[in-house]
C-alpha cells in the first residue's frame, strides 16, 4: 500500500513543474526596455513635463498589461501618473496622481 502511494506521488510531481511561467513568455510581445521607451515618448508628446523619471515598470498578469509609474520633477504632491500599456504597445489607461 505504501509503495502505491509513493509511486503515485513520484508520478504526479513532474506535473507541478508545468505550472511555471517564464517572465519572458511569448504572450508579452514587448519587453521592459521597449515599454520604457514607449512611455518616455508618450510623456514627451502628451504632457508638458520637462523632466520626469520612470520609477517602476512591471507586468500585471491579471490585466495582461504593463504598468508604469512616472514621476514629474520637481516632485510635488500629485505629480505622478500611472500608465497601463497593452502588450502591443498601446496606452490603455492613464491614472493621474492626486
């Protein structure tokens, strides 16, 4: 009986390894350097900010989009925006700071 349990566990262990998601999955058409350049271009064209910093870029699996946090300089209260960028490079949403 114990042998059957051990064999069952040994045969199911490889299945758990299949759930790993690579950070560079083919679902993400654009990678972080491309998103950074796209966000910089968007800020320069759509905002009147002379100086800014992109402080955080990450991929949100739940929305299937890139999220970028951008701060205006000099830093002031509400002087930031969050941009949601699709995997194709389209800015989906702009959330202003308050």
